[in-house]
């Protein structure tokens, strides 16, 4: 058993204890718990258990339209089926989880999620299709649906008349297919690219980029990479530099490129060309090339593996065909990523999320038990002490947010100052390169890649804005903790009721953003939760560096030159050609100033959103403590009025074991999350 598997088993056991504990709590009349909320928490724990047992890696699938991503996803999870159809010239047909074809297929972001043996989900066969429409939550469409129905919701060429009648005119934002018995504990995002003409789709995809632990870039074995893919690969390169996320390169469809060319299978020539393409266009002096390109393109054929499975089902031996498919090699590489740390990070996130939920339910029980264990003689003193602490906390709440907000704005003013030097940095590193070419597609790409490298190095350098901002966040966090201590007091002896708890930065408050899903604020939350496991302070640099993608403005230099040739003498053409190109060069240099200005604005917006997360965490922590003080004060006042210690002893006898079990579970979850 590997370390990840052992941690997963331990977490599954703890989640089972959590579910039992919540159900026991729900049966206690004395516990101040809303029955419906407790039931929702039980469902949430079950969902977390499914997530812990079935998903240990998030993978973003990238590539140009019709690259074969959807087809490959079905193959990776063992859900690609090959059918030999009569009268089809023995070619056969393939069906999978997501719709796929030779034409542009994906109409919206799509995700395939393994759910293990979750009994609450019928994800058999081709899985359970869920759809998110514009203005709605997820809607379950059905399980093991015909491919045409799935295509009607998620494919560009799907027929909307194959949908349910009430869905025909509804706009689909994204689809999700839940599957059981998956071959990989991997959540797979089918992403068209980093940009989408649809604003909502673009935000969803950017969220998936942030959530992904790694990426698979897919291209077809029938043709080599072209300049049309430079922009997408460049964005992936920038994301890799900023986050360190691995990229696996996959050459798919090798079964359709087996003809001999230059003494070997055609796909081998494409593989060599594509590998050279990456090394040529993404070389850098900082050593990032090796990490980005890795072993280069892995040749695979999901079709061969599906054919092998069909032949094996008929009793035919096809070992060679299955091995030649390369699919198990690709799965092994994903398993290696799980074992190298990604799996542990996912389990830690589940443990932290569970601990937060259980701790929220445990606090009121602990406070009740503590309040009813106070002797009658101490009641008046405790009542006065809690009333005084409550008044101090309520008074502090009025000024705490203002003080932290002022500190945040001061920090932003300080950390945006280096942006005044960014234009000079970009010009120093790029002007000579801009003047050294004709701004054709290849030259523009070279400029863009160098610009990404310069910006990344500048941002994360010793004096860079991202590095400095990380320190500012730490100072803001320290100030928030100080203000909380002043407002809540200290309890070094642990003798007072409602003892203050330290702020846990790994457990930020739930989003209360009224500005809409997937706003900049929400994206920073995603980055903070997935780049690392330390909450709002994690991945500070990475979360703030995606603001300058540095995509170029396409300048029609070639078209201008062609037009000039058609109307002038050759000497005039050459002169005009130089004039047009020089104008384009000057325009590209002016773009650097505009991009630097936009980078500053994006930095300020992202920094403010990230700081706001921390302020919300502090404010929510104070609000939770105030609620505990109010509840305990009410318990004390009830006891003073009743003066009946018999009832208190009975209540303590009922709730103390539950409180103790909850405390033990919280400690075990913390220990699991803190494992080296």
C-alpha cells in the first residue's frame, strides 16, 4: 500500500466517524442544531468521502479544436467502446463519455468526475449527465444516456431537439459527467483553450485552469503543430512558469498515421517535428524548458485500446495492439503525479474542509457542556465576565474592518510602486528583439514568449511586486491576529468559558461574494485554495501573475505589404514594405507601455481581492466568537433563573461524550493534514 493509499484509507475511516457523530448529534434534543442543516452536513460529509476516495488529481485537457481531447478522456477512464457495425466496411464506430467527432465538438466546458462507489449516485454505464444552465444550479439529466442526448447539451453540432423538451431553448454554461468504476482517480476538464468568445465560458475555463494540478496538451498524429497553436501553448507556458504545474504532451490518433514516410511510421515524423517545435519556440536561458517540455510528446491511440478490448471480449488475443496504444503508459504518468504529492494535497484539502465543518458543529456543544459544568456559586461571576467580553468584541467589530481595510490599501499603494519601472524593463528586454524581425507570426511569438519570461522573472524577483506582496499579506495576517487578540482576549490557562480560538488561515470563510460567480474575487479564492494548502496566503505570487498574459495584437503587416506590391514599382514597394514594418515595430513598442499600465491595474485588483479574503476571514472569525458568547450567556442566564443543578448534570452526562468524540475527531483530522 502506497503512502497516498494509506492516507486515503485513514481519511475515509475518519469521514465515516464524522458522519456517525453528526447523526448522533442530530438525535440530541439539547443540542442547538438545526435538523435540516445537520442533514445537509451529513450529505456534505458523504460527498467529501466520495471525493477523497475517487479524485486525487485534477487534469486540464488542452489542445486546438478537434484535437481529440474528448475522445482521449473516454479512453483514459476505460469508457471508450468500439462497435463493429454491419455494412460499415469493417471500420466500426466508437462511443464514449463525451461527444467526439472530426469537426469542432465541444460547445462548452465539460468535466468528467469519478465518484467511486457512491450509492447516492447512479453513474453506471456512460455516467450521469449533469448540466448547468444560465441562471440555474446543476440539473441532473439522466444516467447512461445515448450519445446523441449528451451531444445535444454539450456538442457544437448536437441537435437541441434531442434534449428534454423544457431544455430546448436554454443556454448551457457547462456539463459534467459523473462516472463510477473509473480507471483513474482523476477529474478531467475538457478545455478548448485559455480564451473563449463567450464570457461565462471563459470564466469557467479560467477557474478550471486554476483548479487543475497539471495539464495534458493533446494534438493529432496526422499533422504537426502549427503557428495557429502558438497562442494557446504560450499561455500554457506562462501558467507553467508562474505555478510550476506539470504539462504532459500527448500525440493522439497514431492509429490513423501508420503509413510509412521516410522509412518509419508517419506519426513518428510528426512526433519528432512537434518535439523540435517545442524546443525551438520555448527555449529559455533559465532552465525552464526542460521542466516545461519534459519527455516531449507521448504517442497514444485510445482507438487501438478500445479495439483490443472488443477483440478480447470475443476471446481473441490482442496483447500487441493494447501495448502499442500507449494508454497504460499515459495512465502510469498520471499515477506518478498522484504519488508525487498531488494526491496528498487533495486529501489534505478534504481533511481541512471536514475539520472546518466538524469544528463548527463541535463549538456549540463544547460551550454548552462548559457552561453547565460551572458551579452555582460561579454563575454570577461568569455571567458578568461573558457580558463584558461580548461588549468588548462588539465594540471592536465596528472598527476592525476599517482598520484592516486601511492597512490593505496602504500595502497596495506601496507594492504597486515598482510598476512605474515595468515599461523600462520591458523595453530594455524587448526593443532590440522587436527591431530584429518583420513581425510575422513566428517573430511575434518569439516576442511574446520573451515577454512572458521577463514579466515572470520581474514579478517574482527578490524585489518584485509578487514577492513583496507575499510579505504584505503576511503582515496583514499578523495585524488581523493582533486585532483579534485585543478584541477577544487571551485565555492562557483555559479557565474561562468560550475560550478564544486562533485564526486558522488554512480555513478561509465561505464565499459571500454578491458580485457574481467566478468574479476576480472568486478566481483568487480558487487560486488560493489550489496552488497550495495554506489558505489565503498560499500561492500569493502565482495568484497575482496571471494578469499579464501578454497576448499580442495581430498586426496585418503581410496584408499591407501585399497590397503595396500590387500598386507600386519594385523600388517603391521595398520602401513601403520597410515603412509598414517599421510602423508595426513602433506600434508593438507602444503596446508595451499599455500592457505595463494594464498589468498595474490588474495587480491592484487581484491584490485587493486577495487581501479582502483575509479581512473576511478575520471578520467571520470574530462574528463566530460573538455568536458563541451570545449563546453561552443565554445558557448561563437560564441556569441562574432555574437554579436547578440536576438538569445541568443530566445534560452534561448526555453531551459530554459527544463533545469529547468531536474533539478527538478534530485532532485526528488535524494530525492527518499535518503529516509530512
